[in-house]
């Protein structure tokens, strides 16, 4: 049974949630006078949502940065809303270190952008406001329902409660291959793993870049062998195939840890084999996404699995800027993989420290997908005339812009990459946080990454490495989380 409850919340529970989540006695008194009806609950939230004087947000580098026009964004948002916006924007690479520090110290903003792992963790710790009473029956819910995107919000529910909003779908990664490299080695786009390995071999041992030198390139790079958040395997899907190194919900509704499955060990064999043959970037463990992009533009390797949609245009353009042939082929998932995985999009959450959650919901979260001026501001850089992307990718918006000024900027490559992904993808599971999950998850992921590095990079024996993992309580922590998920 899927534990993300979909039923309409009973009226009395809606009232209880409202009283506890909003912390606003004026709202409570208003509802009490009118009687307990769903219509009164929704109407009261809307009517009594006091407009905030200011809102403090914490966001990563997916929002336009200081050097790229954040001041202009902030001023325009304030002009449109009449609310002072205070932006806390740590460096992108250390964003979650700063988020963790803020939650540990209790120095919380009104709103914070969280990845799926942090979202479930802080929701379980009751450090995020339940916004269900504000969302249910709201204008935003109507817009999302009309757009046929209600499942994107339902996927964020944890035990029937909603703790945040994603203004876009999660998207995911597709595999891009340099067409000139394929042509130079005389190979076609791979359709299965054997063909994929044949291309990696040719890209590593042959002369795919056409510089007259064999063996001075390699096949593939990625930002880590395993990603830091769900869906974890999105940068190297061809090697993982049916393996998943974290928790997933099986067809019978029970949860399991894919890291303990035989499929994971088979994936480690494939990864170790490719790394030992030099087909894979030797610095893969230390790479960030920026490192991978720079090496791709420098023509060091030929296959890069990265985000669908807008990035198809960006990668091609940057290659051309670097004097490299920019034509890329978007590869459908190989036979053994079957589908690409769509991540749960980062979630905008109101924290428990916010003293006016109903107002922040109405004037901040709801306006982000208004389909009009404010959403457009979140979508395009305020200082660019070329419709450069801001926080929301117009190709992925939960609510499409009514009049999208950048509609004509979509290239054929972008549209094709997004279509291949949308036609061949499925949503990754979102495990909700339990006490055991909160207690063990971070340490457990550390042990998993250590095992993966030992096997793939150091060439360690897989069974011996799993024995060390078990000795370090990895198996115990894994089972404790599985048991807690299945007990809910």
C-alpha cells in the first residue's frame, strides 16, 4: 500500500492542522465563530492570511546569483509584491552545509529550498510547517489541477501532509554523446550495454577527437560514482541498470534497501570493470558537476549524462564557444536500463520558525506559480535579453506561463532531449523520514560511498567489502531503516 495518502482530509483534521501549523490565534477564532466546514477552513485561511512586511528566504545557486542580477531580481519582486525580500544565498557547493548549520542552530529563515532528503528529514523533525490547510482549496491548487500536474504535489505528501511546494517538475538526466566522436570511430548510438561498452572502448583507445593521437581521451565522466541525493544513479545509469543503492518501494508496497540486493553487486562489477580499463574519468569520485562540464568542453571525453531540456542547448553552445563541434546526440535509455529516473524536485518549505506561515504561503509560495509576472521573474534572468534561465525552467514549470516570452527560444535539441526523457522516465521513490532514517541515514550513506569507492576505484573484492560494511554496522542500520519504513 502506498503510504502517501491521497484521501481528502476530514474537516475536523483540517481544522486541527490549521490551528497547529499556522500558530495564528486570530485564524483560529475566526474558524470557531463560523463553524467547522471545509469551505470555512479554506476561506478563513485565505481571508486571514496577513500580508508579511518581509520574508527571509534561503536558496542555492539555482536562483540568479549576486553577480548575475540578484539585486535586480530582488527589487523587481519587491515592486510586484510590496514585501521586503531578504535573500540568504550561500555558495552553491556548500549550500547544504549552511542549511544543516541553520537547522542545528535554530537560526532559520521563513522559507528554505530543500532537496528531497533534507525535506523528509526536517519534516519528520517537525521543523517545517504543514502547509496542507493553505494549499487545499487555494488558487495554486486550482492552477496545478487545471494543468494536470496534481501528481507532482501529491508526490511530496508525507503521511497525508504537505510540507512544501515544487514550482517545477523534478526532471532528470539523459545521456548526451558527441556526434563527431561517434562518426570518427565509425559507431552508432548504443542501444544496449555491450554496444555502450564498445563506444567507451573506442572513445578511450581510439582517436575520437580527430587530433591524430590514439588513447589521449576517455569515454565518460560524472560527478561522483553515486549522487548525493535521490535518484543517486542518474549520472551513470548505464552501469547501474536495475540496481538502486538506496531505499525503494517494491510492487507489493513494502520497502527495501537496494544497496543490499544482488543487482547492486552486479552494478559494482560493471563500474569496476569500466574504471579499471580507463573508460571512466580517473577523478570521478572527486568531481563536481562543474568539473565534468569543464572537461566536456575541453574535449577530454565524449559521453556525459546530464539534465534534459535546457542543458541540451547550454552544453552544445559551450562546446561551440570552446571551438569544439557542438552537435550532441541524445541517447534513449539502453535496453538493460529501460528508463531514466526523474528526481523529486527541490522543495520550497516554510520553516517552523516562521510566525506568519499562511501569509508567506499566499504571498511567496503561491505567487511563484502565478502564471504571470512573478513567475516570469522566477523564470528568466532580470538582466538578460536572451531569456537566460533563472530559478524555474520554463520547459518544466508546474504551471506554465500564460504568455511565455521565451517560447521561441526553445531549440530542436532541447525539445528532443526533453521528449526522450519524458517518454522514457519514471519518478524515483521518496522515502519519508522515520526516527531510524533520521538517526542512521547520513552515516549509512557514508559507508555506502566508502564501499563503492573501494570496489570501483581501488579494485577491492566485493564480498570482502560488504563484509567490512556489515562489520561497521552498515547492514544493521540498513535493516533498521527498512523495518521502520515498513512499520509505518
